[in-house]
C-alpha cells in the first residue's frame, strides 16, 4: 500500500472515530447543559461534560482539574454558605439574584455577586468548550455574519477584547434586549446578566484559567481555547433567545 493510500485510510478512520464519538459526547453535553443557569439551592458543582484532559493541549489536565475542582467548587461552596441564613433568597433562581443584586441584603450582596457569578459563569464556560472541532452554523452564523462579518472575525474580536481585560475577568458574546449581538468584557466574576444581557459564550481570562501552562501568555491561551468552542451549544443558546428550540 502506498503512503498516500495509507494516509487516506487513516484519515477516514479518524473521521469515522470522530463521527462515532460525537453523538455520545453531544448527549453528555446536553445532559450537562441542564446545569447551565446554575441549578438550585443548595448548588452543586456540575460535572465536566468531558474528561479533564480532553481539551489538551489547549487546556492542560492539571489546569482543568484545579479550575473545575477547586476554583469552581469554591464558588459553589461559598455561594451556598452565603445563602444558608437567607432562605427567602436561597429559593429564588440564581439568574434572578444576579439580575437584581440590589434586592439582596447588604450582608450577602457582594458574596452572591462574586460566588454566584462565579458559579453561573463557569457553568456556562464548561459547556461552551468541546474536544471536538465544530464550525459555526445555523441562525447564529447568519447573525454573526451580519454583526461581525463572519466567525473568524468574531473570534478575532473576542481575542482582542479578552486581551484588553485588565486583571481578572471575562470576555463575552451576548445578546442585548433588542436582539443585537455584542462582544463585551466584565471584571472579576461579574456577569452580563447584571445589566440585562444574555450571554451566549463566555471565555474566562482569569490567570487561574491558563497560568500553569501559558504563564503570562494570555494571547496564546485565547487563540487555543477559541478553537475549542462548542458552536452548536452556543447556537442553541442563541435560538433560545429567539424563542426557537434548537
Ligand atoms: Mn475561572
């Protein structure tokens, strides 16, 4: 067998493997998407929709383990602790609390902002990433074409905006009230929900998301992780904002 044919057969085998793996992965992601929105009190750490090393080399296993198992777990624990003595607020949906922080007693307002935001943001983040490569398709692709001139240009803008975040924070693709798509950033664990925008995609640019592997090279991290976006999940969120089921 000549090399070309062998390479071709191997590529077919890889493509076949990807096809047979994808449905199982997608159903896990869909199951895990149930955790989007953070669940209810007492909050629990959602499972990752893939193995801790599944996103290597973009995200190394140790970073994933610490990020999910320590940082995210910490937000969940502290959010539960903050709400423990406030049952009337504990029973409200997390999104409602984040959308209306002034309705919370001062004693827990900042805790819910930071730890509730942390829990909500990371729950979205894990389900926004994929070990399998996807292209942006569907209704969101058309909207992104209109707003940003295509998905490559969107990714480029997410990267440059993520680089501009000073200190810890997030870069987002969100939908405004009138349906307009915007790229925006937030500091710390603040979420666009706080000013009435609906996040479709959030990229964590805290150093804890990349420092072990990339040290100070945030641009390299962003380039790599932006290639791992679960576009079908992001499109599905967009369809939900339009009142259409994906
Ligand atoms: Mn994080």
